[in-house]
C-alpha cells in the first residue's frame, strides 16, 4: 500500500538508480502490473485491481499520464527535477492530458457500510470501462485532488545531486526526500569546498 498520496506515489516511480542514471519502475507492463497490485486498496475505481495485468498500451498510457503529473508538479515547485532528461509536456498539454484521462472512465460516489463499521464513502466506475481507462482515470482524479488540495503546499523537489524525486515536507528543516539524498548532498558540498 502506498505511504504517499497516490499522485505522489506515481511520480516517485521515476527515481535515481544509484549509478548516476534514472530508473523507471513502470518501464514495462510487468512493472506496472506489480505497482498496481501493490496499491489495489487505494484504487477502488479500478475493477479487480488486485489481479490487474497491464499490457504495453496501458503501460505507455500510464507513463504519459505520469509525465503530465510530473510536469504539473514541476509547475507547482519551480526548479523541480526533470524525470529522465527529457522535457516534460508543457503546462497546457499536461493539464489537457490529465483532464482527458480523468474523463475517460467516469466514476460515481458510493457508500459502503459493513456491519459494526462506520459508513465510508468511495468512488466506483459509473459504467463499463477498459482496465486502461479505469486505471488512468483513477490516477488522474487522484492527481487532480492532490494538485487542488492542501498537501500541494508541502510538495517539494529534492535537490540532492542526481535526485529526480518529489516529497511532502514533514518538518521545517526537511530538505531532501530521504536520508541518503541528504548524505549525498553533504558529501557533494564537502567535495566542492575542498576543491576550491
């Protein structure tokens, strides 16, 4: 299960590979299949997400949506990282891609209320949709909610050398997405001071 908002979790599927390059967790259908299945509980609008199987077209569509989300994150956090050395889609293209994906599989609110539990609101498909459309729509709707919500103010880009990640700032002094990035940044500063 995701420890972040789903939109941030999607953006984090692009990361530093530890060797100076960039790794993509969604580079192929198997990577996307694993990623979706691990987050099945956070994707109620995707029918049978726990047994989801991606194809090449779905993986490509999700990567395009991720590029739009990362472009919008970069717009929200000036100076943010570039995903893989390529230019992100322009802001209007990213907005259009996000909104089109959200509209591809309409969802409606529904109420669940198990015996002995509190009622819970959720979203479910309004009608039949392809697995690709259902997944992209669910991811896009989450990204829209995140970008228009209060957590956007805490979104930051990690500025450690070679890092391409975003994070939600948890405390005032947090500068990096994880401790290893902080260590890498301090080592780089140390080397820069001693080279001069």
